[in-house]
């Protein structure tokens, strides 16, 4: 009789044990997305963007076939075509602002960007953003009349953004995805500034911005030809960190665990879903003393990285079309590897999809364990409406000298967990939220240094 009762007790515990089991370690649909972008479609889009002659911010806004205005209207129309194919799933609109009195825009100019929003089904105010830059330039940054094809810089980024919209609009996501073609980059990052400020005014909860600026060149000026790596640039501490937050970080760490750095680690992990691609994480805002359209988002404290080719060819950037002493200059179609651009587009697509499918990153993550053998992490569970597919949480830790998270433990649907005999002094720690399908949020480092924001 006692044996029978024990058997019944064991059987009754099985559902609870099953519910506590971790979700799958990978998400098969991301493998499909990782091979879905079409090099042929990306090539067609780049050729179309090049056909406008120049897309300089100060070029014609009204000419029907040449200049930035014609290019911007075509991008808007292309997003509308993509939306029609998915039954109107994209909200397509312009983001505008007038600039004047700037070194590169002395007279009033309307800077016009295009965005397409794929609205989330459960948590529409949580956003992930992919962007590319519309504008191009010649050697003289103020030259708005010479041909400036901008095939790689940055028709490749815009074409990748359009293609990601084609691929991901076939799916639905709990969170929202924004596909952005931003203008005014070469003249001062104004398109990104206007969109970041709008996001701040409207209270967008941004999990990540993936700015794509030159994703099509696989042959570098250094002589290296390589199509199996991508660079992801990510700044350290937040640009808008307060003095009190800096004081706390000095004593608890977080210099290499800003949300931007953990977003970069996330993109690095997602490269596993793209055949023959590895990510080189670079712990810097951008290339040395240079900038890109992710920076206006970083300026406001949002996690934002730059995704780009590993080997640049400077003869193909910011150059008049010419040949000197047998050396060819100019950003033309001949310098674009369309298969490589498709591969980096796929990296963006799987990252966007995973971020939008995953639950929101944990909020209010804290840590304690000083002068103790154990380390305890605490966090706030996401509201059920924002995370309907939440399975639970995973805690992570790594040696302080490791660039990537090396250890993790599934802890279930709880709001705190203690790692016994793991000493707080020896490691960095974090928490991620995991969906039932296995998609996972970025890891959140405890305290304000690593916070992705609240719910």
C-alpha cells in the first residue's frame, strides 16, 4: 500500500517536473530565416538606388528620376509593395525634420527618412530596429551635383533593410520590428537623430538597434578577401550615464556590460543560424574616430550597434568617380559582393526575429552576495500580457576577462535565484528571459549599467 502511494505521488509530480524543463536550446525557424535573404533581390535594389545618380542630402527633393527625393519616394513605394504582399502588415511613413545652420547643412533642408513598422501582436511598444542610410556622397561632402552611386555606402544597408522586411513580414511577432531607411547621415546623422528623438517622445521600449552601414564589400584595401565574417561595433558605458550611476559602476562593474555590449553578444550568438558566418565584436562605438546612425540612439541611452563588413576598401568610400595612375576610385556596383550582403542581411534578420519573438529583457535586475559563498540574482517578471509565451529565466555568469557568456543555468519561472558556492567577486553575472519556443532575450547585467529599461 505504501509503495502504491509513493508511485502515485511520483506520477502526480511528473507534470510539474515537465513544466520546469528548459525550453529547446535552439529555434529551427531561425535556420530558415538565416538562409532566406536573396542576393538577387538585394542586387536589384542596390542597382535601383544607384540609378538615382546621387542621393546626397542636399540634392534635388523634387526631380522625378535623380537625387535623394526620387530615391526616398522609391523606398517608400517599395515598403508599400512589401506591405501589400503581407496583407498590409507594415505601417509605412516618413520621418521628417528641417535642418539649417549646420556645418554641412548651412541653409534650410528637409531631411526625410522612411520607416516601416511591423506591429507586435502582444507587446507592440517594444521595438527592435534595423536601419540603413539613404544618402551618398562624393569626395567633397558638400558636392550635391556630381554622381555619387553609393553602391556599398550605403545602398547595401538600405537594400538589406528592404530584404529583411520581405523575409520577416511572412511571420508575426509579439514585439514590433521597425525597418528604417535614414537620411542625412553623411551631413551629420540627422535621420537617426530625428527617429531616436521620436522614439523617446513616444516612449518606445527599444531592445536593440542594428544599424547597417556598408555590408557589401568583401575585398579590403588591406588585400584581404573574406566573406565569412562581420563586424559588430558596440560602445561600453552609456553616453547618458549619471554621476551616481558611474559611482556605483566603479564598485560593482559593468564597463563591458552595457545593454549595447550585451546586444552585440546577442548578435554574435545569432550568427550560428547563418551558414559560414562569424561575428567580430569590437568594443568601440564605431571605427576609430568615425560615426554612424546608431550613435543618436546611443546618445539617448538606447542599445544600438553598427553591423558592417569586416574589410573596408577606402578607395570606394567618399570618392569622386575617377582613375588615377591605374587606380580606380568610386563606390560603384563592381565593388559589391551581393552574396556577402545577403549573408549580413540574414544576420540582421535572425537577430531581429529572435529579439521580437523572445520575451522582453528582465527588468530591475539586482545582485547580492558580498562576503558570502553564494550569489543571488533578483529581477521583476514581465507582465503576462507583454510576455504571453514566457517560459522562465536563465542566469548567466563568466570570468571577468571573458568576452562572451560562458556559463548559464535554467532556473524556471521565478524572480530570484541563488547560485550556491559561486562567489560574486570572481565573475560577472546576468539574467535573460526565455520563451517556450527557446528564443531568448539579451542577457541583462545587474544594476543601471546593464539595464534595458522597464516594462
